[in-house]
C-alpha cells in the first residue's frame, strides 16, 4: 500500500505539467516554418537575438512570450506599419500569421510529429543598407530635379508621404515604433522615382522628427 501512494503522484505529474491540446496547429508542421521565415534569421545560435528558437525544445519555454510580443507587434523588431509602403527585408508578420501563433500557444503549443519539422539551417538575417546620397528631411522636402529614393531612415516615430506635383499622394513609410538602437533602413522593394515638384511631407508634422532619405 505504501508503494502505491508513491506511484500515484509520479503517474499523474506529467499530465498536469502540460497544457491541454486544443489546436490542430503544431510546431513541426506550421509554426516552425513560420518562425523560420520571420524570426530564426536572428533567433539562432550566433544570431543577433539573445536566444535561439530553431527547435521545439528551445521555443516551447518562450511560447507565451512569443505570443505576447507578436500580438503587440514588437517582434520581429521592424517598427513600420505593414501595408504603408512595400519594403525589402520586411520581417513583420501578417495578421493571419499572428493569429496562427496565438491559436498555437492558446491551444497548448503542441510539437506534433518531429519528422515534419524543417531540417535546413535558416540563413543569418542582415538588413539591406542601400548606398547613395543621404538627405535629411525635417517636415518637408521639395524635389527640384528627378531622383530615385533608395531608402528611408526615420529618426523618430513619423508618417511620411510623397505628394506628387499632380496632387496625387503615395505612402512612403509610417513608423509607429522606434528605438534609437535600430540601424536598419526601409528600402522600398522597387525604388521610388520622383520628379521635379514632388514633395515628401510628414502627416501630421512631428516636432523634432527627421527622415533621412537615401537618393540614387
């Protein structure tokens, strides 16, 4: 009888140590590939992030933190509002991808079949840093000759647009989260061609905000 008393707690402990599984999403089939595309470029051994997320064993303890960070859009560290401009190296998640992570974590963060997990080592992430003539903008910039915008480097939260000479407006970049430690530029997927009379403007005008425009 004494040995039975000890066996019961040992038998039931693993059952209470895990969350109940209520989702069909698994690390091996879906979440690992999502993080490989968006996060593992930095979250790998030797990467820029302080810890790796390349395996289920590494990621599982961080599941709740991952959910909370992506929900607040503080991770991946990008800063620009998705859809306001189209940029190279944009690691930010779509709303559908965020919902996948939320569902996976809230559903118990299951591993699934380890054989389904990707085996390729993710490439180390590095932001593109376009070269060109850097022009600081404080509030507005009017072009007096044709030029090509290769990149934008905000120095504070701001919303910048391109007002064409014909009156039409195009979004450039909207940074609602900014950290001075960030050094990445926002490089349009296709360089933006501007003509004489076109203007870069901030909406609304942000006191002290500055935008460095890299021209080619």
